[in-house]
């Protein structure tokens, strides 16, 4: 069985608090560790009251103190929002606190709309154009390249595993040229999955950090005792997707029975499109869906996402997913 990992957005429930969300994330990471998942990643999002991972490096530290062996990191840090030197210091600190466990997944999207550019006092469109150079500079800071003329302390010499994230061909090409592992965000943007993985593998250039291509693909996974129960717990995230795409984002809502059937056709089509990289159902159904996806992509690793209103349902989903794959 190929390795499986977990992506968490730190969902904030309707009627819940940020403190509850962070506690739930720590418990979920502990479950993932016990079940043998390889990594537990936090995603950076901003200006969204239903997602608590904006300060991703801080949340990663929180998860690190709750666990002991599972790799922890970002899926990802949106580098245009930041200065590479500051990220080197932050992840150098994390590496010192949790040696040999830190991943640094990097993305090019800002993780929010134009209002973020004003709040950060940055031209994020321009910053995105410098993304390739910033990735190279960040790598050099972690390696302690003397030609930079400045050393990140902490940061220099940190054993941080860097990943390129993406949902288009741009990230795949950059990861290939830089000899980095590559993770595709197919759980919410499946359109270019096959083309991106093919391009990454074709153009990959070995580096001192990676000898051959290593590709990860993301899936939305909700496993429960029955298909009906899985569809029910999945409806909270489905509501969030529809709300986001219609300009009404908010906190994670309680599940709704037969939610899809209540939607207009356009919204049903949206969920069907996003659901191309998903596995929702009983263990048997989840095993079959994941098997088809792995065969299709040839992925070296799968990272699973999926927020539930009741944190215990997500924890159980991770357990059932492992049982399904083992079976």
C-alpha cells in the first residue's frame, strides 16, 4: 500500500470557537499518527471565518506538541504572502522543535481575494510573478548558501522537506525543473490532474534533494459504516463548497440529509465536478474509489481531506479508511 497522509483546514463549526477547532485538529493528528498516516498538513487560508489555519506555522507547532512521530507541515504556505527569510526562520524553528518531522509545502496562490493584498500591504499579483525566485531563495536560506550574504538563524541547515503544491501546469513544471516532490490539489481543482502529473514526470530533473519524481495527489475522503452515513457527514463540506463558490463563505454547517437533492442543477454539477477526486461511502466503496484513483494517477502518495461538523466523524473516517485499504 502506498503512503497516505492527511490535509486539515482546521474547520471552525457553526456555533463553535477557534479554540475548539484547534483542539479538534490536535486530536485528529493523534488519530492519524496512531493509524499510520505519514504526514499531517495544515493549509494556509485567510479572511475565512470557517477556516482556522491562517497562521499555519503556529498551528503546525500546536500539532507537533500533540504528536511524536508523524511528519507535520504545510499544505501549504502561500509564499507570495510572505518573505522567504521569515518562512526560513519559522520552519527552521519548527525543525529545531520537531527534528526530522517538518514538511514545507509551498503554493503560489494568495489564499484569499484582493482584500488580502491591502491587508498585507503587498502587491500579491507582482509577488506571484517572483514565486520561482522566492522558492529558490528559500531553499538557499535553509541550505545556508554563503552567497546570499545573510544567514537565517534559525533556518540554516534545517532538515525541512520542501514540496511544490499546485492545481495547474505551472507548479508541475516548476517542481520538475527544481527537482522537488510535487503535490496536486485534485481534491478541489481536478481539471489538470492528469496533464500536470504527466508533465512533472516527463520534465523532472534530479536534484541533490530528490533523485526521481515523487508525486502526491489529494482526495476528498469520507468513510463511514454505511454509504448513507458517509453521504450525510460529507454534506457539511459540500455546503461549504457551494457557499464559497456563490460568494457566501462561513463557518462549517451541520450535515443535511439528502443535501445534493435540495440543490439547483448548477450546484449539483459543481459538486459532481469537484467530486472527481473523492471517495465517499462505506469502507468497501471507499476502497474501490481510492483504488481506481491510485491506478489512474500512479501517485506515490495520497493525501486525504474532508471536514466534518462532528470532529469524531472525521476521526472515525480516518480509521475506517485505513481499515478499508488494509482489507
